[in-house]
C-alpha cells in the first residue's frame, strides 16, 4: 500500500504575503472552502497576531470550514501563540504552527540583542529554549502543534538535530524543515531530510514536513526530494504564489506524486479534478494571473500547436501528453452562457465554479450578468468570476462612480471629468494626467479628497475577441495599509476608474473598522 503524504496549504498565509496585500476574511473563507473541496489536509489560514483582519479571517475559517485541520502561524513568543489559540477556538481540528530561526544567519541577524546571549553558542542555547517553551505553550491550546525551524536549509545540521529532538520531546506533532530562502538543491535538501531520520532519536514520534521556496526555481524539486527521503507532509501554495519568488506550487507537487507514483510510492488525499478551479480562484482573488506556460494549470499546459505535435497527439494522445486535462479539472466542453441562459443556469454554472451565493447575491449577480450578456454575445466563466468579485462581493461603497468622461487623443492633453457619489453627496471635478488612466485617477482622488498611493496597475483581457472584458487590478497604499482594487468592463478606462474606487472603498472600510 502506498504511504499517505499530507498536503498542507499555505496560500492564505505564505501565499498572501506575495501580493503585498490582505485578502478580506470573506475572500479567505471562499478560498478555504475550495481548498477543503480540493481535499487538502491542512489549511494555514493566517497569522492572527499580525493584524485584526488576519485574526478575524482565522476565526471565520475555523468556525466555518470542516474537514481539513485549520492552522495558524505564530512566532515563538507567547502573545502570538495566545492569539492563535483564541482565533482557532472554534476549529474542529486546530493546529498551531510555531517556530524560530535555526540557522546562524538568522540567529545572529535577528537575535542581536544581548538578552539572547553574547556569543553564538549562548544565543543558540537561548533560542533552543524559546523553541521548547513555545511548543509547550502551544500544546496547552491545541493537540496538533507544528514546529518550524526557520531557514533549516542553511542551518548547521547538528544544531538542527538537537532542536528537532527537543521540540518533539516538548510535544510537537509535526516538524517543518523549511528551506526559507530557496537556497538548497534537491540532492542536498533530500539528504537533509534523510539525515534527520537517521540522527534524531525520537523522529518517529512526529511527521516531517517540507516547506520550500522558489528563489532558485527548485521549490517543487526540493519538496519532492524531501518526500523521497522520508517527509510525509508537503507544504506549498496554489499557483506557487508566496514571498519573493514564491513557494512550491502545490498543484505541481501533487500531480508529480500522482503521475510518478511508480517512483515516489506515495499518495495524497487530493481530488485533482479541483485543481484548475482552485488555481483560477486564487489567481482572480489575488489579482495574480497564471502564466500561460505554467505547469498543470497554465492555459497552454494542454495545448498543442506545432504540426508534428498535433499530428502525433491526434493519432495517440499519450505521444505528447502525460496528464489528462480532465484529471486536473480542465473541461474540454463548455456550456455557452447567453442572456437566455436564465437564473437556474447561472446558479448551476456559479456552483460549478465553486460559488455558493445567497438568494440576494444571486439576484445581484443575475442583474449584472444580464447587462453584460446584452453587451457581449457570450458570457464566459471568467466574466462570472469577475462579476462575483467586483459586483456582488464588493465591500460597502462609500464612493460610487456616477459619471466619467475622457478627453484624449494624439495631440491633446488627456483630461478626465468625474462625478463621484461620496455618501449622499455627489462631487464633480476634472484633472489632467499623463494618460487617460492617470487623469481619471487624479480626478477621482481630487473629488474624494483621498491621497492613496498607487503601487501597481495591471490590466488583462479576461476574455477573447474585440469585445473582450478588460480586468484592471490596482494596488493602493494609505497609512501603511495596502489593498487591491479590481474591476472589469468592456471599457478599460471605466474599469480603471472602478478599480481605483474599489481600492478606495476597501481602504475606507479598513480605516473605519480599525479607527486608523
Ligand atoms: O519560509 C518559512 O520559513 C516560513 C515559516 C514561517 C514556516 O514560511
Ligand atoms: Zn515560507
């Protein structure tokens, strides 16, 4: 019988760090529900002590999601651990993920203060004790405690062995050996996992987990090397999103283990047919498009174009395909949605896309769908995803666009005139800019009297053809808070204005909720 490898998803924690923004708790809950359908064993829902929003998201996911263990991250400090304990109180299977730096680079760099010891040796001892104390405290709140030895990939093996032995003795049920900086290569990382099995006397009392980053493009390969050498939990994110170059892409790890079961001899509990849908949802909600050539879930992953390949593929699929699209949830047939589809058809399609909407939300989605279907002959799945995120689930709106006019051309200065409803009053104003989008955002910020900084602006066609919907994503920052604003329209300047206002509305909601 193949051994079972547990899948630990950290899209909502390590993955979310990538976007430099916070997902709302409703968005996190939506992704968590999809991860549960996908069959992951653990969902790391956030880092509760980092912000009130993250605390709320972990609390909500803990209360609502059944099936996977719900995990929360903490440093090895009591306030973090206590916060995890509170946020996880309603989870059926709570897990605290606590840990501390294990490499000398981390120990000397992060624990400079003499209170941690004066020499490297003294600091190492102090940190080892903090690790043990953290695990003991976490065990007072939950039965499952995962310990991470941060930057294990660059740590001194003998010290790492001692630390892992000590935390297992203190009650850790899972030990995570992160390659935090993506420094190792597969042979080396695999050997590190094997050496833990050989040198930590109580290692059998815990599960070894692998958590790899992709700085040198080896996160998935390192993860698989870890499994080959004894790890029985893999960590990663959907689409490989995460800090810097990202984490191991879970869809790749899972499909490699499944397709090459002959080599790895293990299985996971993942329903691979949910992979594509999960990937789309994460890409849409975080505003991070999946590259077309991305393994498993990229648009081209199952496309064949060159004559030789197409000829071979048509004669015998296996000549050029080692995976079947339907195994990862890419349907070859699709239902065409038009204005005649009706409410039931829309509900069915939304359900297949993973959305569970209330009656009111469905009504709202249907009204927007009808308007769109009038403008376009066919409404695609991507359009529906955008409708839900930008129209139905939009936060309460302080600012509403009432009117937008653009004056632009090859020999004129781009000028935008806007009317924006702010609460009950309508304010109008104009501005010039470097281009029509710049002019529009300047006009909006002048009439709303806001001064958010735009850190990122992205536009992509979500559907094909000349009547394509353009999706605009902006990242705004104000008073240290970062948000994503999104909107979609067949008119890209209108989409830009609405995305900008969506961001301003989110900032206004955050400021109202936190009093900041
Ligand atoms: O990369 C890392 O070391 C982490 C830990 C917090 C688990 O994300
Ligand atoms: Zn990480």
